[in-house]
C-alpha cells in the first residue's frame, strides 16, 4: 500500500529521483566487469546474480549486455530479480527477455553461487528514529489534527545496536537505526553458499554518521526531484530515505559468516574497473558527434563526481579464496572497516 507499490513513475525525469543506471549504461558495464572477475575467482562455475529491487530493470539490462561478450559465463548464467512491487515487475519484464527470472524472496532461490547485488536498496528500508535524552528514546508518531512526534523509552534491540557498534550518542543527538538492514544481511548471508555481496548506496561508517554535523539525523525526502526533510507531507507520494551505516552491515555480516573485502566510493570503484579506458573507446567511435560527446561528458561528471563521491560500494565475500578485486583497487585507508 506504500510508495513503492504505487503505480506512479518513481525513477527518472518524470519521477522523484535518478539512480546511476539512468545516468549511463557504463555503470552497468563496470559492474558486469566486476562480476566477470568474481566468476573467475569462483572457478568459472555456473553463476547466479541476485539483484534486489531492480527498479525499471535498466541495471540488469546493462550488466547482461556487457556479459554477453563472455560466452562461457553467459551460457551458464542465471539472473534472479527479487521484486515485491507488482508494478515495477511489469516494467522490468518489458525489456528483460532472456536469462532473467523473478522471485518474491531470496529463500525461493536454490544453490546460490555467485553475486548478490543491490543498488540504492537499503536506504529505503524502514527505520527507527531515536534521540538521546537521559537514556535512549525512540521517536513515535501520533495523529492529533496532524502528525505529532512522541518519545518513548527505546527497546533492547535499539540499545544493543549502538552497544555492538561501540557508539555512545551525546545528549540531544537524533539519528536513525536501520534494523531491517540487519535482518537483510542475515538473510542474504545465510542464503549465499559461496560468492560475493555488492552493496551500493549512500551512507558512511559509524565514525562519520555520529559526528556533530549529523546530530539531526540523515532522513531526507524526494518529491519531483525536490529535496525536503519532512516525512509528514505528500503522504505515500514521496521517497523517504536515510543514509545507511556500512559499519553495521559489515559488523553483522561478519557475525553471519561474511568477510568484508572493503569499501570505496563509487568513483573509486568505477575508476578501478577501468571506466575511463572503456569510455575512451566509445569516444573515439563518436568523435564526430559533438552533441553526443558533450552529453557523455555531463553524464560522466554526474557518475564520477556528483554521485561518485556521495555513493559508497561495500563488497563482502563468503567461502572465496583471497583475491584482489579491481573495484577495490583504490581502497582508501580511511574507509577500511575495522572490527
């Protein structure tokens, strides 16, 4: 009954926000290149890609277009989309004609050896809002001629969350807790027999999320490409998001058998995979088309500078021998996750 199950356009020019696949097909090609490397690391065995919340299917399309060039991989590839929205599933099916099957849950997919992929998924999970008073309080919502917020003592799960991450919030600090992300990493970790998890989203580590500049939290809403911080308007018609805590994903992933390979920002990830060289080949082909070249330059700026800095890429692995991944070539020591 919520925003994501509604039939209105949510992504693109007529929607509320853009995602990286809308900016350039090169984004999907580079993820395809990283997946190809993972397939080699797993011994070139039959491979499954599990994508959560595939949107309009653009990313899936671009990944498959890239992987078609590798017959040995493509012939034994299964691309599984987990999509609960009926309207989005219908949109995806319009242009995904081969290699793709749809599921309601990862638990319906047997024998997962491969890669579990999500792009801008976790930031849209439901969150608990908390504020530190004398003790940790949770912010609840009531309705009295309009929405009002009321405070109640936080439950044990919320207190345990900060304790596990070794975080002590200062008094008056307001933030969000994404317990659904913890349930998600538990579910995917237990379902993955062998392989990788790639999580692409905006967010940061605990060391950044709980600094003074974030003392009002990170909740934002997007409506017709306009940003606001009021979730109590445009009910059911706006995208409500929060920054995700990559420290939490890594910590609980480790608890459930996933080893963290590392985290980089999106620009570093794409540059490590050779996006510049890849684009230069296309540029040579289109060198006589100045309009196309100008458009590509603008899209490249968005992908590598604008969204490239805001978005992070976390890669985790299970039962895979140690291999250096090209997407983590420029791993920054400041983004290394320690436990």
